[in-house]
C-alpha cells in the first residue's frame, strides 16, 4: 500500500565553512612522506580542532556489562577534522522487558547518564583515548550483561562543540512493527518541521533516520504511572503517552476517510500481540495498564482488523470491478450519447454486470443483488489535454436506457455552447454499496470512474486519446485516505485522485466553498491553504496542517515541472466569491491557493500571472496566458520551486 522511498536521511542545515585551523606551533604543516598522508595534528595531516558548528559522530563499539554500558566513538567537525576537548555527552537507555521497551524516570528500568553540563551523573566518565576518539562509561544499575537495550547517544555542549544529532547506537530486533518509511509517508523529514519534539529525531549509525526507534527511547511501550490524584509518578515508563498510544489514539481522527483499522498503513511488519490487555490493544479496547506481550505465531493482527472492520471487503471490491464508457456518439435523433458498462473482475476473467438489474433506485441502504446506487455520465469539452467544461450532463432532459447486454446509454437532447473548437469526450461513474452501507455524508459508496477518448466535434471521428497530465503518484491520496471509499459524492482517491478530475477540472467553474478552482489548486488549498479551514472540522484546521506544507514529495514523488503545465487558464469563480466569467492562469492558481498574501499575489501578477481576469466569450480555453513563472521558478532554476519546497525523500 505504501509508496517506495529512495532515501531516508535526515536533512541537516548547511552551515558556513570555517577556516582551516593551523598547527599548534602556529606554522603551516609540512607535507607527509611521499604517498603517505600525515597523521591528524602531524605535518601533512588533517588539523585537530576544538570547536565545531556541526558535530559528526562515528560509532565504534557498544558494550553492555553488569551495571554499566561502555560506548566508544569518534567525532569530527563539518570539515571532517577530528575534535579534541569534548566534555559533554549523554546516553539514554531503555530495556527490552516482557512488556516491551521500558525506561522509568526513577532509574529502576533503564536510565540516562550525563557527563558534563549542570547535573553530571555520579560515576560516569568520558575519556579521550586518542585524537577525536572517546570512551564513555555510563553506570546504569538496572542493566544486566544479557540485557537487550535500546541506546541513544548525543555529544557536544551546544556552544564550543555543537550538539550532535541523537544517534541510536543499539536497538533490539523486532521491538516495533512500524518503520521510518511508513511514518514518513505523511511526516516527511519530521526533523525539519515545527511539530512537537522535531529536534529529537534520531539517526542510526549509518546516518539514516531511525524515526520510530528514536521516539521509543522516551515514548516506551509502558506508560508513566499516574497517582490517584492524577499526578505523574516517576515509575513505569518515561512518558505518559506510549508509542502505541501516539499511533493508535492520536491518529484515530486524522482526517476524512482515514481508517485506523487499516493497520498496513503504519505497520510494515506483522503485528502479533494478541493479549487484549497487552501493549497497543488496551489503547482502544480498554483503559487498563498495558500488560505482558503475548505473541502468537502465524497470527497477524493487521489482517484481523481489516476483516473485522470490513476493510477487506472494500479492498476486494476496489480490485474486483472495472468501469468503461464509449466515445461520444449521436443516436438516430441526432442527440449526443455515451454508453457505460461495469465489469466484475475475477483474475483475468471479466463478466459484464447488468446495470439495470443491479440498480437500487431508492438508495438509503445496501440491498444484496442490487449494489449499484449511482450510475451517471457526462460529456466534456477537451482541449490541449485538459477538460475544459461540461458539454452535457444531468439537466435539460438527459435520459438513460438500459440495454439488453447490461450496459446503460445516456443521451443529452440539449448540450452546452462554446465547445465548437474543442473535442468531445465522456466520463462515467458507477457507485457500489456494500454490507452495512447507508446513504449518508459519512458513508460514501465505492465508485469507479471511466473516461472515453475524444471525438471531433463536427465529424465524430476519433480525434485523440484522453490524456491528463497528472504530476502526483498513484498512491498520493490513498496513503492518508485509506478506507477505500470516496471523499464526497462518488470521486475516489485511487490513482492520485484521477476520478475527481471529472468534476474538478480547468473548465468546471465550481464554487468549491470558495477554496480554489480546478484540481491542483483545490487540493493545495484544502490541505494547506484557505480551504484547510473548511469542511468537517471547521473552524479548526484539518489534519494536513500538522504536516509540513512544503514537503511536496508527499504527493509529488517524482517532482514537478512548471514548464510542463499547459499554458491554459482555469475558470476561477471560486477565487471570486462565486462570480462566474473570470479565469486565472494555471501556475498562479496553484501557488496562490497556499501563498495567498497580497504581496504574493502582486509578485505573481508583476511576472505575468493573471488572477480573476474576465474570460473571453465562448472559447476562453484557446487563449494563451502571459505568466512566466517557469522562467525563474521551474525545477533546477536559481529560484526554482525545489529550492523552497522538498521534492526528495
């Protein structure tokens, strides 16, 4: 279900390079022996320094003994020079127990040790063994020689020697079933965000992000104990919120059409905890203290939750049907028509479903044998690989005919003017109910949208294949919207929300609660712009506000090319308080959905962007815009969009 990642490396801020330090005698170092570099601090070698703006740690060894942990490591600065004079370091250690990872504040389980600073730990030592090479001995009473430990290290005083990133130097196998990749599907580069605890994101010893391991050092599998008066004790775990509570409870109401029981979204590995009072289970199924983990070989709780919640039925339906519709044609009365069909898919076999026999005319609730609750079609104008408006739809006498083969034909006695220079294409949408479905705002059906190719307006001969420039990936929407149904009406999230384009396109002049026009601008606005304050949670911002708005890679995994955007207006009464007959140039429409200040709009307009300009009468879609945004802001340019937004993982 999740998308593939190219990398998972912590993005660190670039710092200005400092000058190379001279040798200790104030003279330049001499060359080393021919073919051999000098040792650090020796003639011809790299200088040894005592300050850094960035501190890099190379982990060497980790030894667990009775009552103590010993770490060895080497540190260098931003130029790769060894650093002497380190006085500050800290190690945090959680133990693997029968209840999972645990670190109590009273030191009974795991613990933390600090060298240097205002409150050094008694008995802890930090010894320089060689230039830049250190040994940290951390006394931790609860540690045994055979303990399995989760260990996090940080060095530096934050002033003379910069704090290093937090580093996970040891982690027991199988302590969590989520991954950095699954979390970073939404929380891309968490460390660069302004979300709580972003600075605690940890690396592993290879310099890669270990997001979940880093969190578990404090957010253990065991919560901190609470006294009867509600005050926090120092026993139990370190934090009140366990890692599983952060995942299970804090994401319960993530956003519309997110299914918490779609466990595969976060759990990349099988979940085998089957004790109903155990870690994780009690978060949702009770209020008791988490108890001992009870593993069960062969049982995967992910599949169990999908089955119990009905998700497996929805997922099977999603791949079990396919819709199609014919190219537009004219009937004997000269009316424009299209014919839709629905196929049930079993392996490589497809069987046509009889739409008329399977149609539930009353809706309301699921009827076995009559799962179809919506079957509608539209005709569209199509120009320059864009849908430029609705040519025929559910008004002015549209009628439907159920055919003997099970298909359904939609014909339109009246069509709209203004598309004489465009090609004509069709879209069809079929919605299916399922057991337990009710016709309400919170229970949308599963729908399947089909697009035809386009025909010539005058001759009805095939004109061109329907193509739509889509710069998102197939799972850009379904990574977060996981329940397999639809946002509203019958538009599905699958294939990057391609189904939504039938209604949200360049020429469908929709008000959209004044959020934004078209498809791209609407998506940007509803997640991070004006439209973010609309919908079910208004006046609160929706959940996307908790994600980094500049992490465009969440949806645009393959980047964005502004130069590839067709030079074609978008009808934009959504930007104009519902006043029709205006249009906005395409890059401006997308950018202003988030960057909506007066200064941002002024910048766009000064560079050819057009905002709510009067539409030319009739064939507005043939008029070229004047915006030149790609000249400076295309990917790879000096002020390219990629300089200010993240398109890499």
